């Protein structure tokens, strides 16, 4: 029995219509449904059924999106020209707002991030950009999040990745860092000399109070010299060591 060609065409069309009306969404996806142009809601994940030729859907991912912010030429508050790029982490919290309230939420978020990056960094000094990056990242995150909140987007983090300085500024900073290291070295040496002088002063006061300590130190020095493999050793004898013998000799001569 042969089926008419029109019947085959109808069956094929029905299969195509049914297949196009059945959609499967992954766990991290949502479908924004429009019925005759009007928003009817958000569906997913899993299996959803659309009314053929009446329902249209926009698929939206709820995963965190990592977006690079293109390098921006910025003049800082202290008139230094730098080039800065950053990375933005955000996710869609309300898919219907992301589709209805803004034409292209990815493009719009990127443009807001660029303008905010130029504005905030232009209000900061170069030292702030280099030393207080965490503070600047936090401020960028708060401002961008305020702008994207009406679109159903939550900005979780903004990180300034790289700050490119002019060559002459890099050289000046290198000289400054070298001068700072030299200053610290001199301060450390001076501190060491001061501490050594303090110890010598304390040792001199101790020897002055206890003269016998000098003799003990002398004998210890002789012991140290004796351990060396020298054929000849010349060392001075302090007169204090000979004083008792001379005194006894003079008394016996009397």
C-alpha cells in the first residue's frame, strides 16, 4: 500500500513542528518565553514545550561570565598617562530583565565597565593605583553592580589586571626604588654601628669596674693564638700582669 506524497509531506511537517516545539534546557540555562510578542515567563531547566508559531524563546545562561575589559588609556589625577585593563566577573540573576530591559546585556555590561574604569582610575593618583588596588577593585565592583542591577545582572568581582606605565616613568620609579634601598642599607649600617658602640661602651665600663676581666680576656686571646699553626708568635705583655712581680721584687730588695 503506497501513501500519497501529500500525506508524507504532512507527516514530515508534523514531525518538524513537534520537534521544534520541544526544547531541552540544561541545568544552568533558562528560557525567556514570548507569546505573540508578550513576555509570559521564564522556564527551565529540563523539558519545555512551546506552542508552534506562537511562542518564541530566548536562551540565557546563569553561569558566571568572565569578561575582559579592553585596555583603556587613562590620565591619573597626578597627570600620569597609563594604560589599564581589567577582568569582570558577573552572572545573570533575572533572565527576563536581561532580555527585556536591555538590548544586549553582554555588550551593555562591557561598555559600562569601560566607562567606569576610566572614570574611577582617572580620579586616583598613580600611587593609589599601584598600592591600593584592592580598594579600587572594590569601588569598581560596587559602581558597575549599581549600573547593571536594573538589567538583572550581579557583578561579583572586578580585578585590575595590568597597569602599563610609560618608559620614562618606569625609569624614574626604578631610580626611586634604588635610592630607597640605598637609604635603608645606610640606616641599617648606622644602626649596627650604634649598637656595636653601645656594647663596647658597656664592655669598657665593666672592665673599668673589674680590672681582672681584662686579664682574663687577654689570657683567652693567648689561648686562641696558640691554636693557630704558627712557628713564631709575638704578643705584647700588659704591664698590669708584671706589676705584682715587680712589687714583690722591690719589697724583697729592701
